[in-house]
């Protein structure tokens, strides 16, 4: 039998700025610091997206802000 080993450390979560799809039936979202546009379109259904926040694990973007690189 296989027993899954417990995670040793807890994942630290923080309130993170995200973009969420405005369509009711679409579950698309992305972190703000990983989007390339100031007002992105949903990658799943191409609808407009709105700003929101989610409690997510801390994740650093090593390339910095992609929106600043486009300018």
C-alpha cells in the first residue's frame, strides 16, 4: 500500500491581485504580475477580464513585470 507523505512545511498564502473572466460559465483567471497586457483578454474564451483578488501561495515572477517590458 502507498501512503502519501505529509508536506513538511505549510504553503504561505497571501492576497494576490488577479484578473478573472467576466463570463459566468468560464473559470479563467491569471495573476496580475504574470499578464502581458494592462487589460488582458481571457486566454480560454477571449472575453474581457476584471480585476479581483484571491488567496494564493506566494509565487515570485523572476522576469519582473512583463507589462513593463512591452513598453
